[in-house]
């Protein structure tokens, strides 16, 4: 099969289209003929040498795919050869064939193509486990989503809005802010021109945000503490602007804040399977009803993966980048 090799760490140009034997599924895994694969920030960080694959995981880039199952392990009971699925992989998505644990696979929503479905797993698994499981977002609460135009952000806006939250988002251009509002944000804040702490506090009668989803870090860490409501929950899923800052912990104590975060890739198959079940029960009906829709900014064939990474790194897009095979 063709796959994208990473012979060394560095910029996008280090990636190479090569050939290798297709993988063999384990006893509880399925082998998927990949039709499309999502491109995500963790892929970029891994390519740069800062996010190694967990022990036992494929070193090949790619954490989400959609396609047709062509082989199943001996213990697989839910899926059969010929089923079409999208899947959260443990690596290996940038290839013509990829394996995934059966519990991390989900059926293709009836109204989506395979390409559209490839944009679902990484973003929706991440948002569900962090915003709803970890932060416990409830109907009527206020959520502030940083990076609202990203793949994660566009999923978070739609999910939070669908479950009855008041949604605020930050983005870096007026076009991105307009896109966030179109997806369901009550207010999108251009962080280059406005102070999101002031905007959110004013819009909530000085109450602040109950939940904050942050992938920026850096100076946002202290700003998040300032804008958080009493009993607020701040969830970090990345630190694009840095993870080390000096923090005054007194407001954390006085406002009874929860500071938390998580990564998804290193979590157990059992945890990921539980997330998949929650998505199937609670989110897939909303997707099939057209209430929620994955946002795809661009598609590239597999052999143009370098251009795909450059576009994602440019920060100019709204939504996901997809590789097609």
C-alpha cells in the first residue's frame, strides 16, 4: 500500500510518499480501506518531533479515517467486511489501509459522504470528552471556545449550541468570526481587536464563562482565570502559545475554579470506546438531522500531503483539512 513516511522530523517537506505492506488487524481490530483521512494539529506536532506515538501505536501519521472495512480480527463482533465506518485510529491514517480498534469505529451518518465523515472522529471525540465529560457543560451555561474556527472549535460551537449552552468564541479575523456566529456562537470575538475578557463579562452581566475550552495557552491562561465564572471549569487541550506562565492562584481558590485538561491519543481503548458510544447515542442523531455538520476547509490527494500541512499551519482556514485516497 501507499503511505506517508516520516523518515526524519522537521517541516512539511520531510514527509514522503512510500510503499509498505498493509497492516494486519489484531484480534479486536478492523482493517479499513481508507477513502479519506483527517489532518490535525497533533499530526504537525508529531511531524516536528514533539508528539511521539504511544508504545504499540503505528508511527505513521494520521488519527482519523473513513472508509470500508476489508478484514476483521477474530474477536470483532460488531463489524463485518463491507461495512463503511469512520474511526479514531491510534496512528496510521495517512495510508491506503489503516487498522482501528472496533470500539473506536462509528457508522457513517446517513447524510454524509466518506470524505465528510473523515472530519468527525478526532474533533468530536475530543470535544465530547473535554467539554461534556470533563467540564460537564450544562444547558443554559456559558462556554467560551478559543480557536473557534479550527476543526475542534467548529465542532465545539455546534455541539455546545445544540445542547443549549450560550456560546462565545475567539478567532483572528472578521471572516472567521462571521463563520463562528453562523455555526451558533452568540458572539465571536476578534482577539486581534478586542479583549475577550471584557466582551464576555459584559455580555454575561459580569458573571463570566462557566466552561472555557482552550488550545492556546500562553497569556490566555491568566485571562481565562479572569473571565471564568464562579465554579468555572477551564479545560486545556493544547498550548500553542506556550505551557509555562506565572499564575496568581488566589482567584482560582476564591472562585472555586477547576483547571484541567487532557490528551486523547494515550487514553485506553475502553475510554475511547465509551466516548464513541456517547457520540453514537447523543451526537450522531443530530448529525443525521442536519443540526450539526462537519466543516471542511480543503481537500488534498494523499500525494499532496505537504501542501495540506502547510495550509493547516498557515492558520488561514475555517474547519478541517482532509486527505483523499
